C-alpha cells in the first residue's frame, strides 16, 4: 500500500485509469519537437554574418583591388604615414604661429606643408613665410626650440629650389610639421558649422580630408554607429572612425575650386547595418565599378554592403520624409566593397548545395533517433516480459486448503436458516 502524497495522488482503495497521464506525455513530446525545431532554426541563422555584424562589425580584408577597375572584395593598401611624436612645446608654438595668420594664408600653408610632408612637389612656399619667421623670432621660449623651428622653415623654403638635393623633410623636421598642420586643422575645424547645410567654411577641412583619404589606415580603428555620431559630435569630430552599411544612393559630384586639384568625388548614402534607420553620408574619392550602377535617385533597401574609414566632419542638415533631419558626414575611403556581379553568379548554387546537405544531415539524424527509440522500446518490452516470467516462476503454489475450495460447487452451498427470524416476527 502506498500512502498518497504530493508525488503520488492515487487512491488507497481504487486505482482507476489516469487519463491525464497520456496527455502529459503528448505535451512533453510536443515541447521536445518545438525545442528541436528551434535548435534547427538557430543553427541555420548562426551561419549568417549579418547576425553578428551589428555587434562586431564586418571583417575587413587585408588587400583590395583597384577601385576604378572592378573590385574583388579586398582592401586597397594605403600608404601609412610615419608616426611622429608632437611635444606640447611644439604644439604651443604652432598654435601661436597659426593665430597670427588670416584664413586665406592658413589655406596656403596647409596645402604647401601637406605636400612637403608627403614628399610631393611643393611648387611655391606661402608669401607669409617671412612674417612667420619674424613672428618666431619675437616669441619668448627656449633657444633650442627656436633654432629647431628656424631650421625647419629654412628647409621648407629650400625644398622648392631646383638644386635641392632632398625635398623631403628630415626626421627632426617631421614633429614640427605635424604640429603646424595640426594647428592649421584645428583652425579650419573652428570654421565648420555643425548641424547645417554646406557652408563656405566647411570646405577648407572638407578638401583637406578628401586629399588625405587615400593615406588613411584602417588598422586599430573601431566601428562607430550612426547614433553616437549624431548624439556626441564633439567627441568624434576630426577623429578617424569606421562606418559600415548598405549603399542606398550613390552620386558623383563635381568639386568646386580647391587648392588640392580635386575635380570630383563620390557621395554615398549608407543605410547602417546596426539597426538604426538613419543614413550616413560617406565622401570618398573613388568607388569600384561593382557599385556604380546605383544611381543618384535610388533608395535601395538591400544594396551592397561597404565599409568606409574616414574622419568625421559634421552633421549635415537635409530634407527627409519627416522634415529637416541630420546625417553624419564621414570623409575617407572604402576599405571593403562587395565582389563583382559576375563573380557572384555561383553563389546561389553554392547556397542551394549547402542547404541540401544540411537537410540530409537533419533527416539522417531523425532516422537514427527513431531507430534508437524503436530499439530501446523493444528492449524495454523484452526486459519487462522477462521480469514478469521470473516473478511468476518464484511465486508460491496455493496450499491444499485453497485447492479444495477451488473445486466446491456454489450451488451446493447451504443457505442460511432464516426461520428463527420468522418466529421472531410472529411473536411480535
């Protein structure tokens, strides 16, 4: 006899059929089937890179094809600038020299110094070089620093001479050139109007960044979403960022007159892959032929995925379907582009082959599971029958008294005598 409890609710006197037991088994089996289906769906979705791209960004390859002659989906090798260390004293001197120059003179200096720093022909030095030398001589600071700056400026002047043996700056001159250019970039950044349409003060830094786009390196640059650029523009301004998304619109724009000789550039409207429905404007000097088919009036929902590395300039105001809106502007270069359409022809067949192999594996696993279940059930029934035979074999036979009762006929059994009850009724 089993005592009823919270684990056993059967009656002590009558054991009926538990109808809810079979329904619980069916519900348990249904839950297992649903769990197996979910596992299969997760296994299928885990092979899609776009699932993880939101958190980690796309993987950037190390080599790329010529952007103008068809892309193979690899990264173009960029010329990496030699890292230099700028001391606070050199930066302070550069800030004071730049403050004494008007914006037009600052444009001349940034163009000439950037060409000299890159080893390209300078052409002519700015007309204010003598005034800068005079301003340098009037400043009060260590004589060693003054002498170093004077040597750098004299080397800069001599770089335009035909008889000059070496037009590239020396290792000692590079930190001061970097400090001077950083101060000039800060002055140009102060003229950028954030949160507005294009203004005349934006294009000094605009073409400066576009001229330096091919030399940007993607090493160590973290991926940045559209929302941080919109909500924290002061943090990311003039910083190198990496943005990625699908190309929704592409247009080639003729450049206005600039000292860098840039004739045109490409403007890409990117739909971010991080889930935010806010566009990113990428300005690049060149784009591969694989994405040039997207027109200036397109609003592609599933355009090709690209990755751009560049510098954040400003938040540009534009007119959207909901009214006035802002989009971050990143000026740089493309470091990852999709493969050419002709090389993608075999992708559907490959995906179909992989899908067929996957379902074959699933069917094989189901067959093996059902086979194991059938073998287990058969083995269980055999063991149950064997244990029942063993119990019957060891059961004791009934004694002679019970054997005699088995042969007694029920009809010969004497009925009880009720005559005494009749007498009792008559006497009453």
